[in-house]
C-alpha cells in the first residue's frame, strides 16, 4: 500500500460523484502526492481508470476489499 497524503471516502456515492470529489481533492494537492479513495460503486473501477487516462494523474493501485473499492491516485 502506497503512502498517501490524503484520503477521500466516497462510500455510498454513485457515479459521477466519486470522480468529481476526487478531482476537487486532487486539485488542492501538490504534484507527486497520493490520494487514497474508497468507493462502493462497482462502476468506479472503470471510471477511475478512465479518469487517470484523461487527466494524466497516475492510478497506482486499484483493489476491491469486501465490496469496497480502494484506489491510489498520484497527482501529476
């Protein structure tokens, strides 16, 4: 598990809210910092993959733990 600077709990939120919250949080972070995101929407796996490709932020890790999806995104 990467060291992370901030954590965003988007549990219970459906698309596109987890992405929008992550984008807002990442905008307030410095380049190279890592954001850990927790989501419960199964669609978020595909969404965060696309989000990383579109924004240039790096999706370091994507895992599923008992119905919760955990992502680590490195700010570009």
